[in-house]
C-alpha cells in the first residue's frame, strides 16, 4: 500500500541544483519516505539511476512503497550514510552526478512514541535512528555524571542552562520516559519562550546518541572522490552545528591554500576539489514555511566537483 509522501524541505531548490538528467546517477543519503528520489525521477523522465540510503528500516519500507513505480532503477540500502563510499563501490555506481543529504527527520519518526524523539509524546528515552545502535538517550541521561551531562547538553544543544538542567536530571534519576525528562527541564526553566524549554536538550541527546556531527564530518570527506566532474553535493541542515560543519568543509575544499594565516609561505600542498558558489545558503520561501513549518530553520548549501583538479 502506498503511503502519503513525506514533504521534502527545499525540494524544488535541490532539484534545480542537481538538474537531474536521463541516465544520471544520484545518491540520496537520507531517503526518508522517498520525496527527493521521486522528484529526481519525475525531472529525469524516470530514466535516472538512484541509490537511496537510510539508517531507519521503517522509513525505508515506506520509501520502498512510495517509490514502487521506479523499483527497477532505484536501489534502497538500509545503512547509515557514513558508509556511502562502501555502498557506491559495492554497487559499482561511481562516479555519481549528484549527492543529497537532508539532515532533518520525518514527522513519522517524531510521531512514533516508541522512538522517543519527541518531548510532547510519552515514550521511552530511545532516540536511535537504527535499532542496531547500542546506546540510547535513556542510558546517557541515567548514567553520565553531572559534569559530562552538562557538557553534552551545552555542546550539542547550545543550551545556556545546561548546568542547571544536568543538576536537576541527576537529582531525579532514574528517569524513565520522554515526558518525565521534559517535565524536569520545564520546571527548571519555565515557559517564557516560544520554543519548548526541552527542545535543545532533546536535540543534544539525539545528536549524541546517533553521533550525528561525527557521521556528517566523515561522510563529507568521502563525497568529492565519488563525484563525476561537475557533480553536485546538496546538503540541507537544520541547526547551526550541522551548517557550520558543511560550510567549513566546502570552504576548505574550494580554496588553494589551507595553511594557517600566520604561515610565511604555503606548505600544505592542498588542491581544491570543489567549486562553492554561491556561498550564501538557500533558505525556504515564506510560502514553504507557511505550508511546512518544519522548514523554517532549513539551510541548503551546494558545491560542485571541479571539472579539472589543478596539478
């Protein structure tokens, strides 16, 4: 049975950047429910080839249903996108013409109480993208000492009240579920802001459980070598920590020298692999934000493989 397609943020802008063509090869690192894959196939008259990865087996099953009309041209792989290099080589798929990474999560993941992503729905403190992962948010909340927990909340959530929150959490252990944790944080911080006071702490725990920033860094390093000349990397981020990593990588791979500014002469022998223009991110339109509020914090950054790498 077909499922309602998940609304892909900045879908039209991604497709414009990729300019999918017949017999082009594309990798969707975060397939979700298949929205970007569908858009690629529609743009390329169903003649493109796609590998779609996703760490979440439930999301991949929905994508398999939604993308059934193109099953013979789309290969879906249950894998974290950190393995993109291995997957592309295993399927003899390189070089590829475009790679998409959408770092958001789907509304169905948030709505599933058993996944533990939402502070608004009672459920276990899980937050794993894949059931194969060993560490859950509950283990972090209930085992880290106060200092390490505060550091985690500050580093990954940029939460100014991280020490107060960590102190309150440790005092109330054991903490069993999502709404229990959210209630503790709300009592510490009150409800003076538009966003829920638990938002940044839940973000921090999710990032830590899934090593999201480390995975992103290791994945980006692999991408230029997988691309065909003029191939496109399109990354959609949803918070400053992700966007900073993408921006720094694109900047480094688009300049001739990465020596420290104080170095008297260049000794790095660095050769740029990407063209990064425009350097400002693409943001969702007001119309898209009204239609899909989760798009409000999205930023799309685009880079292209240099046609000729300087010798």
